[in-house]
């Protein structure tokens, strides 16, 4: 068994002994031969991918090991890495999914992948989760670079902890192992175990054979990717077998892994060397050999093997067996080949009879004859009989002797205690006997179970009153119990079942009760005496009614020995005048009879008409007795009799009512006074002219009433001079009546008209003397005959208007006069542009604001020499280039024609005018 002696240490592998240069490799894509046993999968070029596949297929049902030296470039900022693959023979040879992140294996499925990724794909967290080491390892499957989901088997993890750069221009050792027995895959990088997972490789790939190789790719970043000295070896975690059986002088060869150093074998007996990686053992003694060594990664290991020597001389063995037992004859262990005398060839033989058994043995080339002489001792028959059930209070007697035994006297042990051949008085439980006879052990056991029938106990004798209910239960299931009753000294069967119920009436005529239980193979019974008392009924009612304020007599039937009323006499009867529960007790032959009579005091109807009523006329008065549901109502009073629960009192007077409920009735009376109202009228709302007075009178006011106006006066008639709502309230014996009237005074008329108005000749003057709405309609009359508040006057002259309503009339006059309103334009007739500071420029002037202004100047031939729309612009005689006869920029002396167009506002209206004239220019 292989044992790791110390913790893993980082060390470079020794160079493996590579075979001759293999020309059978398949190179795909960018892959090329780099050197002997070395392949460049991608050059240091962007966006390329390649693969190298090694000869095969190889067996993946057995344990294997792959070793290689991998080169991942010399640019830490490069990309993207490479992968070791094992794929189904029918899978793709190069990934179909583009992109450097797929490292050439994207889409190769079924496949098992050991990824060596040198770029963090931050844009795709599925490929490289957040926080993932940049240079990492992972075990993936089926052509997917994702570290999420079912295709990711292990990792990601830093290739070299904690997060070292592997794009360092160096070759790194990659080792991948798979144990077919445990299905454990391990990935080592530079001798460090970095990944481990359980995977069924044949099941994952769907085949027993597969191809292995390497893929790589680049994208927007690049690196050269190479692999060298690739080995595919059988893999066995144990170097030496656990044990080996050898003939004396036989030889066996043991080998350690290639590259092992510091080797020590111990002991050295029979070994060709104690320090060599491969030694030959010549078997001379049986012992355990141990070896220690250091592997190429610097790890210390140890292993051991147990060596046994096989006998080569004939063997005779005496074998004894007890009766009924078998023995296994095993001459030399499971690795031996044995031919028995009966022709069978099993390495061992199981026998159960006396006799001689011979086997010809061959083990590890050693041959000998093995003879086994088997003797089976006679049988001692021990039989305690079948299991037993012990009834209540019984025991068992057991016998373990064998009348046919002729050997030496046996030894007996009962439940571990020595004893004789018999055992008496055994109680419930398991009783086991062991008999040692003729050197062999014989045994038997019997289970003595206590019967589940543990007896019957019905209790003491009973005396039953006629109202008693008694139940007896034996506790046994089903029909195991029979119930018997004794009457006149004779027993009769009453019924069958676990329970029996009797009351005093049913038990009458019986002197005793018995229960017989047949259960669990045993019979048990019990009997009790029974006496009964005849029934007595006090014949009291459950409840009695009486009207409150009276009484009722309660009386029990004769026949009892004693009577007692709770809180009352020890007599058969009692008079009760309070409501409640009356408890009664009678005694008959020791039996007690109890009764409770509910005495119910029926209430007298709670008639209450309330206090006397005083109301004002118009208020509804409904009388009620305070009871709304009863058998009968009877009202009397000014309105005559009535049988309704309620009565409306519409006149003053005394009213009485009697209410009957069952056998009880009650009465009450009430006095009703209805006070007339102090009615009066103030009349309709009023309209009045300004400066007048209105008289308000409370018409129809009773002489007994008092009157009060809302603003203070108490007279029956008042004058008012202001607009408003006037309210009066009359009172008479606490009853009130009020009325209100609205008095509105009109506003005085006003006339606002100027005495003089000026207008332009072409304009119309608009005058408006309209007033806001008044209480009375307003009429307008102009001297022009117009009757509207507003008029338009086009002619000048004197005008007047009259404004009137039902209360007053006003008159006013206005004079309309003319005035000049046109825009005044002044245009010079000459100017002298000689730069002497006097009259050097031409510009028209006007006395009104203009909205549009255009000035045009023409020469004597009608040619336009100057134009402007700026009222502030001057003309100095300048002309456009080429328009003058004798000057390129300024015109000469002469007469010029001008035109002006004006748009301006006058009296709020837009107006337009056109003007023309002549201008003399002198230089």
C-alpha cells in the first residue's frame, strides 16, 4: 500500500524519458511541429486556434496518467490559454465555437477538459466569475467554457497559489491522473495538486476508448502556446502489492516510478539491491519488505509488501467437528489451485461428515499433497418442548436430558447458571439451556409467557338505587368474557362482551353478577352481590309561574321516608313568593331523590307613560305605555277608547292606559297640554326708491303674545330706511313664531358724460353712459333719438342724453369739436453735400411714429440711385457702384425725384400714405 510520507513540496519534475519523435500526431488549425516531441499549437498571433491529437484511441476504462510540459507564452497581458482534452472518437477535432475564450475546445462534445486559462473574461461572468484568478485551472466538459452549470466539474482555481503568473516564458509540468476504481480525477500543476473531482470518464464520453490531445486559441490578445514530452501511462496508486505468496527460491521483480531518488529497501534479505528503482527478490523467508523514495516532484513516499513462503512438502491435518456443523478445508489460501479426490477443483472445500479428504495443491508453482482427516462427534438431543403459556399462579417443569446419550456425563447451564438435567418451578420468561456433551455444545430454549389472562376483579358487592347506572369491564377483548346473573339461586347467561351495564331497574330480581373470562388459554372468573331499591317520583313540576307580588305552593308526592326543601321546612309542601330555583330532597331506603323547581315570577307589565306633556301647537304628541308588545292595550281619554300600543294626542286632556300580559296587568295616566302658536304675517318682500321709508307691521299678532324684532324694537309696527332682511319673533307661553321680510332700496342714478370731446374729421366718437343693473329698469334717450346706453357720433356738434327709472331722471350735454390728426411730413427741396457742416445730407422728417418707412431716389433718367427703410438714414449723394455717369460712388449735381411710403398709427388706427417730390443737389 502506497503511503505519502510528508507534505507536498514544489519542485520541478525531472525530464521524463521521452520516446522517439512521434510522427503519428494529428495537427489541426494553427498547430505545427516546434521541435522533437514539442508542438506549437498557436503562434503569438491574434485570432487563431489549433489542436494536436496523439495516436490512439486509448483505453479509458482502466486507470491512466497523462504527463506533459506546457508553455503558455511570455506576455502576462496576452491570451487566451490552452486545454488538455479527452474526447469521444467521433467528436470534433477542433472547436467550432469561435473566440479566444473557448481555447480551441468550444463545441467539442462529448469531451473532458482540463482548462489552463490565462485571461479574465470580465465581460462574461459565466466564463470567469467575479473574483476569479486570472491564470487558473478548471475541469470542464462537453465543449463549454462556462464555470456555471452541470458542465463545470471542478474549479476555477489559481494554477499556482496564491495567484502567480504562468505566462512567464517557462515550461510548466502538467499531470492528470484518473483512478478507475474510485473514479477520482486529479490535476497537478508544477507538482502541486490543484484540482480533484469524481467523474465516470467512460460514461461522460459515451465510449470505452478515446483520443487525447491539446487545444489552444488567441483572440484580440495573443501568446504562443506549446506542449512537449506528452506521455500517456497506465496508472496505479499502489506501487507494490499488499501481499505475495512464493515458493522457496522463487523470484519476483518490483519497480518504482521513473525518476525516483533516495531509495531505501528494507530488509535486504533476498533482494538484488537496497537502493535501486528496480529490484529482484529471491524468496528465502517470510517477512514484510518496506521501501521509501522521493518522486520527481520532491515528495517522499513509502510502500510495503508482505511475503509468505508456500509449503512444498505433503501435509496431513486432523480436523474435528461437532454434529450439525461444517468445516472448511483450506490447504493454501484462495490463490492456490486444488484438485480434490472427488474431482472438484475449488481452492477450499466445506464438509460436514467424518472422513479423509485429499487435495493435490499447486500454489505459485509449488506442488504438494494435502490430507485432511475429519471426525464429526455424535449428537446430543436436547429438547425442552414447545413454548408455553403460564396461567395466573402456575409454573413449568423442564427436562434437558437425552435418554440415548452414551458418552461422558454432560454439563448443563440454565440461563448461564450451572444446574442439573431438569429445571422445576420456572416462571414466565425465556429459559435457555446449554449442554456440553462430548466436547461439543448443544442448546435449546423455551419461551414461557405469562398468560394475557391476568384474572378478573368486579369489585365489592353493590346496592343499586333505581336511578344508578353501573358499568363493569373485565378489560379483555372481543367475546372472551361471559356475563351471568343469579336469580332465585340459579345462574343464567346474560350476555357476552368485554363490558356489562346495569341500572337499578335492570338489576331488580337478581341477587348476584358474575364474569367468566376464557382468554389466552386460561379461564378466570369473579362474582359480586347485587341489591336494588324501588323507584320513587316526587311528581314536582320543572317550573311554576306566578305574578310578581303574589305566591305559589309547591307540594311533593307521598311515599318517601323524609322530605327537605332547601332553606325551607322538612315537609312535603312549601309556599314560595320569590322567583328562583327551589331545591327538594327526598330519602327512600337510603336512596336520595333530588328535584329542582324553577319558580318564575311573571313580571307585571312595566307601564310608564312618562311625565305630563306640554307642547306647542304643531308638535306631534305620541303617547305609549312604555311597553310595546303585550297581550292587550286599553286607552281612555278625550279621544275615546283605543286598543293600539300607541296613541296620538291631538287635543289637550287627561289620558289613561291599562296593559295586560298573560295573567298580569298594570295601568298609568298622563296629562297633555297643547299651547296655540302666536301667528302673525309681515307680508311680501318690498322694493323702494332711495331716500324713502317703509313701514313694517306684524299683522294678526295675538294680544297675549310678545313681539321682538331682530334689530331691537318690540313694537308691532316699525319704519325702515335701509335695505336688508327684517325678522320678527313672537312668544306666547314658551311657544314661538317668526317671520321675515326683505326690503331693498334702489341705488341713486349717476350720469358721467364729458362736456366736450374732440375728433379727427374722419373718425367717429363713441360715447357710453351705461349704468350697472339697478333695482328698477333704466331708460336712455339721446338727442339723436338713440335709446341705447352707447352711441357713435361722426358729425361734430352739440348732443344731449336723458337717463331715467321709476324713481328719478337725469340729463347731460356734450359738444363734439373737430381737430387735425394727419401725420405731418417735411421734405427738404435741396442740399449741398460739400462737407462744410451745413446742409450736407438729405433726410425727410415727420411728426408721428411710423410702422413702415421706404425712401427711394431716382435720377433724371428714372434710375434708382438710393433706397432705405431706416427713417434715421441720410443720403449724402452716394450711389451703387457703376450707376453714375461721372463718378463711381457719388452722383453729381442735378435734380432728383424722391418717393416716400409711410405706414403709421393715428387715433389708434393704422393708416398708409404715399408722397413724391423733387430734390436739387448742389456740390
